[in-house]
């Protein structure tokens, strides 16, 4: 799977399938994306590489864990996210894929923050907060 930001300065490539994929309806994702939810895929760091300059913004997530969003300083696309330092995983936002049809959501999380106007087709397992 390959993708990148709107202007093309940031590029990434994953050599294996994601561990998890889904929709996150948390307020942080709503603010960061300007929409009702983010479309996330989580990859093992060893299966993932990226290039191009990124700027980062860190917050403490609702779960209490650090959450860092990484975006292109030129076009502002939020391409990646990561957790605590040393956590060997990358979150990729699926709208940045070269072929977004490769995204297969498996769950909807943080649905307690989901808005009435943001319902998507299909039946997915739902978690009102962060699953296990
Ligand atoms: Zn860009
Ligand atoms: Zn979220």
C-alpha cells in the first residue's frame, strides 16, 4: 500500500497488511480532520516507511496516552499518527492512499462521540470507547 499528502511532498509505503483498520469518531479526530471521523489503519513500524518533511502536534488522548498527529507543513494534510515514544506502530489515515479502495474498515471506535449526521453504510462492530 502506498500513499502521500495532497501536495506529494510526503510519501509512504507499507509492505504488509495493517493490524487494524476502522473509523475513529473521537472529538480529536473530528477536529483534526474537520469531518465526523478519521479512517485509520495501524501498521507495524517494521512494515512501514515514509519520506518527506512532517510537522507534528501532540495531545493527550481521551485514553490518557499520548497521541501525535503528523502533517505536511506545505499542504497541511494529516498523513500519519503515532503513540507513545517507542511504540513500534504507525497510524495511517486512509484517505491519503493512492488507491483508497484498499482500505477495509473492520470496526467503528469511540462511537460515544459519533454525531447523528455521520453514519456510514454497512455493519461494523462498534466500540463506545477504545477497544482493549
Ligand atoms: Zn503536502
Ligand atoms: Zn480518534
